[in-house]
C-alpha cells in the first residue's frame, strides 16, 4: 500500500487516512547527528519495528543513499526482508538468537549479536563447512540487565571464544539502561572501557565498538567510540525532553485523516461506547475513520486533541476500533472531507508524538510503533 508521490497527498488512493513520511526531513535529522559526531565515527541507523513505524525498506533505501554505513534491526526476519529487497550493506541483528537460526545468518550475510557460546559454536561450524568467516558482534551487559555477557564474565567468555577460528569478531557493544541518567551511564561506560582494556591485553581487537543510542549521541561524546546507533532521534522525536535544548530535530511522520460524518447533537446526548461523553450544549460532532485498530490509542479517549482548519478539536467519547469522534462545534466552516491532523502541524498548531505519549501515559516509541500497517505510508522527498 505504500506509495511514493510528489503531488498533493491523501486524495489519490482508497482510504482517507494516511501517514506522510518526509524523507527529506529524515535526511535533515541525519545531518544533525553528523554535526555531533567526529568524521571518523560511523552511523548505524536503527530501523527495527518497521523503522519505528515509518517503513523499514523505504527508510533504509533513503538512508543508504545518504551514505550511512550499517543498519540495525531487532530480529532475523527484519534483516532477511531487507536482503530480499536488495539492501546489501551490513546489517546487525541486535537481539539474541537461537542456535537453529544460525544458518540463516550465513545464507544472507547478516551479522548476528553473540550472547552465548552455543550460538557461537553453531555459527563457527557453519562457517567451517562453507569455508568462510562469519562476522559477529558480541554484546556486553554493563548494567542493562537484559541480554549480553555480564561485564564481570567477559574475559572468561572470550578465552573460550578463541576456539572459534572461523568467526570474525567484528564488533563489541553495550547498551545504556538510562542514557539520561548521567551517573549510571558513566558507570556503564567505565565498565565497558575496562572490558575493552582487558580484551586488548588478551589480543582481541574490533573493527566496530559502539554504545551510543539516541540520547547518548547528543549527550555523551565519550560514548561514541567509532560507531553510533541513533533510533528515535532520526525520526525527529525526542526520547528525553532535555534534548530539545541541544538538538534541532524535525518530525518525519505526520498522521492525517478526513472527516467522514457530521452530526448535530443536543444537550444530554452521549457519544460512543459506555457513554463517557455526554453533551452539555448543542454540539457538532465529526467522525474520523480510524481508531485503536489503526494504533491510535484508546487512552486518548476524551483526552486527545486533533487539528481541523488550523484549530484544535477535542476527542469526545471512547476511541473505537475503527472510528474516533471529535467536537468541532467551535470551528467555523467544517465540512465532510476536511483534512484532520492527528500527528503533525497545520498553520500555527501542532500535535506531537511526545504530547500523545504523555496523554497516553506511555513513551514516544510506542506511539510510533503502534501505528498500524493498514494505514498507508506516503513518502515525500
């Protein structure tokens, strides 16, 4: 359903709900990141979860054209999809894998993250059978408490890794538990640097050393090493509100729809399930053709705002699976088919991902990732 067009949007395909993805703005955000890192530092954009809802294939192709060096995904199926779409630059799977998945990495020339000896052994056997070396990155747990080799056990682990002669130890990395917490981030960095020093003494060297996520890219240059992993900031959304004072970012995605029904209601009339909204005055209610089935949060019921004709309108009643109602009583000249902004800007008004996250009591990542695949993405350049 995705389309790439350069004309007026939202009128030339079936459903009157769509997400606009501005690839030029994606390039702008990439340039902001480049301004913060040294020229020798490489960039691995994180395009997992369908590029945070923006479209993994289209976003990856655009970023490759902008000269990025590596791509980061979460799962093997994401990496294989990129290979099937003829995306041939290095791809790192950030998640832990099972031994039975190892042949897929060799078949598609995808870089796995190593977190245990069982997977390393299986990959090494496959590499020997194919008479080739397989590149791997090893994940060090310096405090995230998720996957990876606990930093106190790294030396023992790598001494055992010596037996795997057909693996190329291309990368070493860690991940910050709370990059906005400078004290704990510094502790994690100290642990990681201690590991690096010890491995160097053992004779291990790595092409890529990386730890910096979106927040650390802008807030901790000591974490850059020679590769950074920007995610949310690439898409113009701030994972940490303090970054607004540091980084100039622009949202890449807008979410839009059109009014499909208008109804006048009287005082005492209710709107939507469970009658959580009851009109206190004569009101004009507009129905929008999207709901939580499209990833627009049910928690925005009676709380969220949208933009119609450059003015904010309130969501009234419960957000339904496929429909959402808004109060347009105070907006003049509203008509069937009028454009409605759910995420994005119109005239002087803007609804941000961060605002929706706050209203939904969640994080910006989830707002973007939950936008359903049944909403077509329209790409602008």
